[in-house]
């Protein structure tokens, strides 16, 4: 028996949420995805590869609270049979899925990733996790919010496309070691610290930062004040089709994440897995699952978050040793091949949801 599911996500599609595409496409190809609901429109950017397969199934729910959106979802389903609902995030999508499942007299499950878990009051999230037929976390940091007594929790990491992101050589250009950072221009990404580290580094470092966001003008000011405008470029948004070439350009990939003033932080950003798949060494902050993953992989250097001096020292160390960069990059590639292959990770996700919603035995992680 193949479970038939309706999945509720947040804004869809979104450029920054590549991880969602692989799992949702896998559900669709398995014949399990009856309908995909978004609680709000996507970001309007060019959709990620694979998103076009999902758009025929997509419905954007009308504005309103969780109960109102759930009512609209149930009405839209009409006579379409579903065996369950899955909220792809722990906040509004899971709330909508829970309300709709109650109305349809089926079970609901939900996933949690990072900020979504911190958008829900702890008692509410605990009750939601216990009420669900299952909860999926993509990393160990966020798992602590939902792996509570009485909940049926499973840790299932997202994967990375090992064909799209693969080790590619590049010619030296004589300008120095090339460092790449990718992410939204927001506080938790720590890009201001990275720019300051370029100023402090003894090595000749050339930095590109890919992304857009609210901190654009603030980061431009940091670049000017630091006197590094000749070596640091904010290059704006890049499509997912362009990202493999961006990693090819880089000698090193930096992920200088911090905990922002509101307590938000990264879990395990896509960029870290994409860099490892591309055979590029990492410099990362010891935040959430990011530091432990890179340590386990042996794929880079881990520094304290917000410490521009430590980040500069790491830049100097990797700049001075091409063999070390190659060793770390190769280790990262092996690690993602073993643990984060997109096909394998997506298959486990699909199989787990089918188990949850067909009543088959479910493995529950302690």
C-alpha cells in the first residue's frame, strides 16, 4: 500500500530552501504526493532545479490563521483521498496539517529544520510532537526541540546532489586564495565577521559573497570601513544552476554562522554540504550541527562564532597549504558520499513517511 499524502509547506518555492525540493520531488515520484499546499507565496525568484515537477500540485492557501487555512485545504481536497498530512515545517505548516488531519480523521506528521522550531512556544511544540504520528528532524540541533517523551521522532538529514556538485579543478589566477560564502545577507550568517577576518588575515584573500538580504547596505558599509573593497565582492543572487560554477571558482568555502540577537541560528546550511560535495575545504563556526558535522567529516577548520581573529587565522592556515586544502576537500567529498547522498536521504524520508501513514512499524530514535 502506498500512502497518499498532502504536504503543507511555508512559502514555496524559495531559493534558500533547496533541501525541500529533493524530498518533495521524491514523494511525488513515489506516487505519494497528492497535493502540495503553501501557507504563503514563494519568493518570486527563479525556482530551484526540480521545482517545476511540483508546481502542478501546488496550491497557495488564502490568508488567515491556521484553522482558516486548514479549512481551505480540506475544501480544496474535496473527494481526493489522503491517508495523512505532513507539515514540512514545525510552525504554521504543521499547525495547518494538524487542523486539517483532525477534520479529515487521518494522522499528521511534521518536519523541523531550524528557525521553524523556535517560532513555536515550547509547550505548544511539545504537544504537537506528541500528537503527531511522527516527527522528522534534519539535524541534531533542532531535534532537541521535538525529541521529547511521548513523541515518535526520527533524525533524517537532507541530502546533496552529488552529480550537480562534484569536485572540479580550476586554474590559479594569481590574485590570492579565493574564498566563497553563500547565504542570505542576514545577521545569523556572520558575514560581517568574515569581512573583518579578511582585513585581519596576513594572506592575500579574495572573497565573494553570494546572496541578497536585509543586511546588504550594512555589509557594504563594513567593506568600505574595513578598506577591503578591492578584495571583497557582494555579488548578489545566483541561480542554483550557477552555484556549481561558483564552487569551482573557490579554493575555500566559509560558513561563519553566528547566533543572532533574536536567538536564531543555522542548523546545517546547504552550503556546507554543497561545498563538501564539490571537494572544497571549509572554514565554519561552531554553531548548531555545523561544527560537529565538519569535525566528523574532517572536511575543514572549526572556529568560535563571531571571532574574526580566529577566522583570519584559519584563512591564513588554509591559504598557506594547498595540500591541506586538497586533503580536507577530499575528506568532505567522501563524507557526503557516505552520509548525505541526495538519492539515499530522500529515499529514507519517503520510506519513513510511508511507514508512518500506512500503520507499518516505525523506528523511533532515542
